[in-house]
C-alpha cells in the first residue's frame, strides 16, 4: 500500500477518496464553502469513465442520486447547509427505498442563507431531521483532511452494507484547509446489488425501487424492519476517539474541526493540573454512547464543545442520563471557538476560576 503523502484541501481529498471508493456518479450544485468538491469531480470524473453533472438545483441533484443508486452505482452529492436542506426530501425518499448513497454537508453558519464561515449547526438536521418520516442516516464527522478522505471511503462501504444513505458532516474549516493526506487504495471489488434495477434480459423478476406504500400494514412492517437494522448499526458502527480520558474528571465531548481546539484546551488544562480529557465522536449517528459510558468511572462533569448554540449536548445528556452535570460551550454564526475560551470553560467547571 502506497504511503505517499500529498498536500490537499479537505474538499478535494474527500472527492478523490470517493472516486477511489468506486464512486462514478456525482451530481452537484455550487455553494460556498463546498464548491471545490464539485470542481474536483468535474475535472476527475471524465478521466475515470464516470459522470459529473451540475444539476439545475440541489433538489434535482439528490433525485439524480436516487436514480443512479437505484441502478446499483456508487454515487455522491455534496452541498453546504442551505443546499442540504433542499436535499432533505430526496434523502427521505432514498431512506424509504433503502438506497445507499453519500451526501456531503460542508457546513456553514445558519439559519437561512446565513454566512459562508464554518459551523456545526446542522447536527440536529443530520442526526434527527434529515427529512420526513421514520428514518436515520449514518453520520460521519471528520476532524482532519486525512479523515475527510478515510471517512468518505468508509461511508460508501457502510452505505452499501446497510442499504442506507450516509452523510459526511464536515464544515467550512475542514473543507478549505490543506493538510498532508495518504489517499486510500482503489477499491478492488464492489459489492453485488441483486436488488438494483440493472436490466435482466427476462432472466429474473423485475426489481422495483420505490418508497410509496399505500397499505399501512406493509409500511409499518418495512419501518420496523428498518429500525431493526438500525439496532445492528448502533451495536456495530459507533466510532469515537479518546484523549487522556483514562482518569479524566472533566470530559470534553467535541467533534469535527472543533475537537482540534478542544484537544489544545485539554493539553493546557492538564498543564494547570486539571484532569481533563477529550472524547471525539467520529460517528454522530450512531452516537458513541459506549465511549461515554467508558468515561463514567472518573467523570465528574462533561463539557460539550460545539460550533453552534448547543445541539450535540442533547445526545451527551441522553447518554449521561443525569448521573453527572453536562454543560455546553460554543460559538455560532461562523465564529470558531478559541482554545483560550474553551480552557476558561474547563476552569469554570473544575471550580478553578474562569471568567
Ligand atoms: C449568497 C452567497 C454568499 C452564497 O450562498 C454562496 O456563494 O454560496
């Protein structure tokens, strides 16, 4: 396996990893700060024998994803917050038809058109309300350019394995920053998709991909089946990284770009004698409740650090279930929290000053 490092933007590393994962269809629409994903795909897809298409809207793009996925292809679309909202209906249809596919959100501040600076304010949307109906999507939260590539690659595999949409929940900071990255090897064998509408030359029954079920019993049965599958996903696919959590009394929980700042604050808190640690969820759905449980032995308090008004903190509170206090620190509107601000919040929780 080649370990050659290349310097790339997060958006571009993610796009290249998708190609290496076998993605041959990309349907997009420009929006800051994700446009490099589309630009990269426009350049690379024709060379790979794939299709890049700039759709007339985000809604059109997600429905093209539905079509290509129905035919068994690995397919991706990408946008930023307001654009992802437009895709919600299509993602719900994909979930209802049990279609895999990768949706990227390079988040910017909201609500509404908001701004073009980084944000994590679509956590609730990704984990709770990606569209109408009873369903979940897999949500991966990269924290480095390397993870933008690795998790995009993994997202295709897991989306196919569980026949569900997968989201990369990135942000404008990770999308725009450049770091060295080792790109994944090209996938050798794509999985069989016996359910896909590939044409059958009269040799088998028609495959039908649909999300319309007018019989309530059948719709309920399918929803129950899907939620049984989600239980398997929750048991097998929780991912998290911990840093200095073995004896941590103040456990910071932080994902994506913000986790990098929380990491610096933990190092500085330790230098002041505060037993702080960091738990970084890598999957946001399923939320890594087992990793939270692993910290319960020493934790006296949790601090959820986010680039929003407090969204993931809900999941931390659910996992902690009232056993110790769970507090929140965040900045919003495109403002990136500083290590100083986070350190101050740690000091306050530890009862050692803070403004
Ligand atoms: C309105 C502008 C800022 C915009 O949404 C974009 O360029 O993505």
